C-alpha cells in the first residue's frame, strides 16, 4: 500500500506539472530520479509554447548527473544565478550574438551580470552553447518543411526528425560541454557549488531557420 500511495502521489505531481509551468520551489519537490521520470520532462518540446523553467531544470539535473558520476557533490540550485543564465540566453537571441561578452549595456561581462542580481561570489563561471533543437544525427542533410510540417532527412522523407524532449536536449547539451575540455573543467570544478541554467529557442537564420537552443550554465561558489 505504501508503494502504491507513493506511485499515485508521483503520478499526481506529474499530471499537475503538465498543467503548469515549472517554478523554483519545484526543485524541492522532486529527487533527481523522480524528476527524470516525470511525463512532462519526457514530452517533446513545442517550440511555440516552451516551459523554460522546466527546460532549465532539466539542464540543472543533467549537469548534476555528471557531477555525481565523477564523485563530486551535486550543485545546489540558485534562483538568482538561474536568472543570470536565463537572461544571458535571452539576450543572445534578442540581440543576435553568441559570446560570453554581452552587447547589452550593464551586462557586458559575467561579473556585471552577477552584480546586477546582487550575487557576490568568490568564484564564478559560465558555459554557453548553441545547438539544434531536434533529435538530429549530425552530418545528415535535412528537408526543410513547409509551414507546420515535420523535419525529415533529405535521403528519406519518411524518416521524421523529432523535436527534442526536455530531457534529451538537456542531456545532449551537457554532453557537448563535457566533450570540450574547458567547459568540462567548469562543470567538474570543485570550487563551484551553485548552478543556474538558462535556455532560449530561436530560428537559426544561417541554417534555413531550423530551430536552435541557446544554452547557458552559470556557476558560483557559496562564499
């Protein structure tokens, strides 16, 4: 009966999550294993109606998977640091740039971005990424659909390229960072204890307006 009650409770949480956006207090509601099993986390992403909070939470939990795998203490969630990351992802899309150096006045450096949110940390860091928002096999050509159509591969118009789920994107972008020595160093830096993630969708004009995600991780020490 106890197991059945727990399963029923998790099901209610999952159904409720499908009906609302993810909010910071939700980080206290789920363990990592519970989070990864949520139906909302495993649904394909609707580019026009993205739950950014949920997407950023998926990035947070996927990053902590790597921390734990390498014997490190998982990051603590920081809503202030998440705001820094989320706004930088949005700014890169809105102002059409891809850099750690922002074009927005007062947000040029990561130090300025942290200071705007009154976040004072001895150690801070940042990873950024721009990656396709499809479950795409690299190197293959894509058929660009007409309005409302599905993406397919050029050599097989019946082979549909599905949008990412919240979880598949999060795990893929974290693996991209882990495959890069400098980004990997930030994720596994023991001086970093807090994490906030940001993501924003955009149509990549250099790739026939295929949907892409701008991803950001911001790190900080607790002191």
